[in-house]
């Protein structure tokens, strides 16, 4: 299993059962306000979203991690790398991109109860750190499934997540 770990968080590859924990977050209009088309998702849509997360990992060897708070095992959201078609700005995978022109960005969505605690900054920092060490298809780190540990301290500056 692919995973990253910080002081407070475990970022792991998604599994189908994550839909149960993510469904309340995806159903929250405030959480989903800036995600996709901005509308909350029904349970079946959440299940399809998690399935797409898994498929993107299978296609590219990286993607969005399910983000788990270590102190209690709570799934708090998803954080990871998103691939966009550089011509259409539609989500894709590098494997699916016909012209090969893609952009990769760090993205996150956290449940509202977890906002304002530095989790997004901590998790995104771990993803960026891993990417700099060979993630996003640029090297072996994420694809081999090795666990990486990043020193990180709570209370870091964050913007809304």
C-alpha cells in the first residue's frame, strides 16, 4: 500500500470502503463549494468519485490520498496530486492524455470539522515533499509503495483547509 506519514496524519491510497467516511463530507454544501461544479454529492456519486480516485492511482501510480488523522483513525478528507489536461483543463490521467500535455497540482478537500487546524497545509506539504523526491511519475518514490515520513509540526499557517 502506498502511504505518506506526517506527525499527525497518514495519507494512504484510497479503497472503495472510503466512500462511507467521505460521504458526509461530500454531501456538505460548504465543503463542496469549490470542488468540481460546486454541488454536494449523493452517496452513489461519492462512491463513483472514490472509484475514480482508485482508477487514477492504477493508471498513473499516483493521485489523491485518503487522509487519516492518526490520533483516532478518522478519515478527514483527501489530499494529493490531480492531473489536468493542459488544453481543456478537464481532469484526466497521464495515461489517458491523448496529446501528453498535462499539468499536475496538489489538491485537497477536508471535512468542515477539520478546517482551521493546519491539516491541509501539513498533508499538502507531505505530498509536495514526496513529489520532490520522485512522485508524480518523475521517479520511483510513490510508484514503489515505499512509506515516506516527513517531519512536520502542527499549527503551521494554512489557507482555509
